[in-house]
């Protein structure tokens, strides 16, 4: 359900030159471009993992707590 929600809104709001990653992945899947879809998925996963690790390092360095707020 969460995946459908994260893809549905961008699909409705997309315009020429404003495609989001979710829309691009959806288009690749719809067009049967499995190898390109897999490659972009791996790149997106790597990018988001790097962002997550950077956020974790900064939060630990400054002892930020986001629990219970």
C-alpha cells in the first residue's frame, strides 16, 4: 500500500521535463525495460543508502535524538 501511495501522486503530477525517480521507474517497468529498471533501482538504492548513512553519522556526531518528539 505504501508503494502505491508513493507512486500514485507523482504519476498524476508529472509534466514534461519534471519526471521523478518513481515515475521513471514506473515508465521503465511499463515499457518492459527490465535491465534499465534494475540498473536505475540499484543506483537509487545506493544513493539513498549513502544519504541515510550520512544522516546517521551527522546525528550521532551531534548526538541528535529524533525519538519521542
